[in-house]
């Protein structure tokens, strides 16, 4: 009896080993999210944790039921098209474009079918990313940053802080899309305020020190660091140089003031990355990007670092302190 049962048991055992790996191979693979970024892996900060939280709200956790693959351009914007094409060939289920319009435009050029979610992009309509904010159309949506659009407001705040200033240094990245328009608006605002702007260009990490050193020779009274992913990626370097050259400076993100910068004004980059994660989760669950409106920031933060102000010998006017959302002491 046992001899007749043994072959049956052996067949079942062997069959089980054969079926098990086949079942594993046929099980649906976890989706892959491609994350294209113009900066460097070393610049990963609180905003990426916020992205993970947003994705988690839809039930997705990296390494469990979704895989996130990062591609970093290391602040070399010319690498972005190659990196975007690499992720498209992977292929990914969703392509996230972080680090400003340069990443978003490279992602859009790489695919017309894979859903794309951009984050912190200035004027996505003017740049050609979407047809409209409410109904983006196509395969692209995301979160607008109102970054460069606020440069004129930052100039106002800098002048309120130091009303006797007459010459303002401006740090720009010549590789940024739409730079001419950005500078035209800034120059127009400076003309209204009877201020002289001295523009210095920095398109790579090594150019930043050279640009700020050049501004000291022009004897600028203060510094406006314009919105650009290069400067955000290298914020520690930019803030350290402004401190070395004793330049009162205003920046786009709160993180600059936290790092020791004098003042910042803009929306929350952490909030933008969180909402990006939420959108990616919704797309993975089946929502079309064309049905997700581009989100515009509605809250802007003025952050003043009083410790830095005191080191620079600046008395912050009381009205500006009252207006500030956060004062770092």
C-alpha cells in the first residue's frame, strides 16, 4: 500500500516545486516609479520624506509594493534628456520630475504616454508643460512652484529690510529655461524701486564662488539668489559664501534660512513634494494625469533668521518681524 502511495506523494512533491517558481514568475510585478532630478543624491532632504508620506497615503511603500528608481543629473542639466530616456525604456509606470522646469521639460520630451508628475515648476503653462491648470491635457500634471514669479516680491522684502540699499547683486543660472523673461521682470521691478541690479551668472557648482566674489568687487549692498534648482541643491555652499562675504541675502525656500541664510520667501517645497507623492499614488490607482489639475500654492512663508541678522549688524524692522511666518533666533 505504501509503495503504491509513494510515487503519488513524490509526484505531488516534485510538482509543487515546479509549480511554485512558475507561480512566482507569473505573479504581477510591483510598479516602478521613475524619479528624475536635476540635483544630486546628496541633496536629498526633508522633501523626499514628504514625497514618501504622500505616496504612503495611497497605500504605496517603496520596497514593498512599489519600487522607486532615482536618476540624478548632479546639477548638469544637459544630462537630463539621457536620464529621462533611460527611465522611459525601463519602463516606469509614472515618471516624477523634480528640480524645476529643466527636469519637467526633459521628461515631457522623453514620452507622450507615460504619466508625468512635476513638482515646483514656475508657470507650467508658459513653459509648455500643460495646456491649462484645471485641465492639463495629455500625460503631464503636477505642482506649480511660483518660484521665479516671486523674485520681484523678494526684491521688495530685501529693500524693506534694508531701505538704504541702492545696489543689489543677483545670482542667476544661465542654463535655466526662461531666464531672459525672469530677468526682464526683475529689472522692471528694480526700475520702479530705483535700484541698480548687478547680475552674476553661475551655471555650475564651481561658478558660484566666482560669481559671489565678483559681486563683492561691485560693492553690492545685498544679494538676491534667484529661484533655481542648482542653488537649492547647493544651498549650503551658497549660504556659506554669503556669510563669508557678509552679504545680506534673500532666498526662495525656508530651508535656506534654516541653513543660516538671512531671509527666505516662497511656498513650501516640503508641501509640494508631499502633494507630488499623493498624485503619483492616485495615478498608480488608475487616475489619468489629465484629470488631475495642476496645484498652485496658496500659502507663502517669510522666514527671517535673527541670528544671521545680528551677525550682519542688521536691525530687522518691526513690521517685517510681524509679517514673518517664522523667526529663527
